[in-house]
C-alpha cells in the first residue's frame, strides 16, 4: 500500500450522508490522553472526532 492509499483509507465515510470525510484537524497526545483527529463532511457539515489509537472501521 502506498502512503496515498493509506491516507485515503484513514478517511471515514460520513454516517449522515455517506460521503468521504476530509481531515479537519488533530490534537497531539497530552499526558495520559490519546491524540485526537477530527474529520469534516464537506457535503453535509457533520464532524467526527476520534482517537488516533482507535482501530479503523472497515468500509
């Protein structure tokens, strides 16, 4: 898998409209708290944030 394939695979689909979400921002790990990453759906505006340590969902 190439880096671009890996990057594409990490972007989830929107649970509201099904479109591919785009990276919005990330927060680094702070103490015992995990690093967080947020994705935004440009089609409907839904935003989701998850831990970078969470396993990727299969789509």
